[in-house]
C-alpha cells in the first residue's frame, strides 16, 4: 500500500474508531443522567477546582453561550455553584457543591472502568505510545490550521 493510500486508510479507521468511542462514552455517561458536556464540566471542576467559566469553556472547546446553558442545568441540580471572583468581579467562577463532589465521586470510578474496558486489549506501553502518536499528528493538524 502506498503512503497516500495508507494515510487515507488511517484517516478512515481513526474516524470510525472515534465515532464508536464517542457512542460508547456517550452511552456510559447517559447512565448517570448527564450528557457529555455536563459530565466534562463536572470532571474539569473535580480535577481542577473552582475555575472561571471561560477557562472551563477553553478546556472543553466550547462556546461561552453553550456553557451558560450547561452551568444553568448543573446549578439547578445543585451540583455546581457560581460566584463572582473576589479579585476581578467581571469573572464568574464555577465550582462543585458538596453534593456535586459526592455525585461525581460515585460515578467517576464506573466511567473509568468503562474506558478501561474499551482499551483493555492494549498494554500500558501500547496506550502510552498511542497517546504519543495521536498527540503528534494532532499537533501537526493544529499547526496546519493555525498557519492557514
């Protein structure tokens, strides 16, 4: 197989795999009564602590307007709170409530188990190599976009 054909085949395989991964992860997250954006928001706050809404948007590659909707939903469920930053009153910080932390701690291990099942056929070394490879071509693609 020539290089051009391999690149096309690789792209097809990656896109199909990503589609299947997204479906599996989405189904797992829906078991907890969340969508992927809500879960991602809780995960970022759980691991990083209170953050400005814009920082969470940046980490999740989301528009601020979409994040406002997610924050409203999570706040209504008493999983997160929002408050003004004491240093810069223009900034709104969001963080997990105690109920949010307890809820996330109850679901996160099961989510990790799902991910472990998905990647169970790869050794730790293979997973590490795959991370390196995916980052490499991800950076290359980003560089091409940034230069255009």
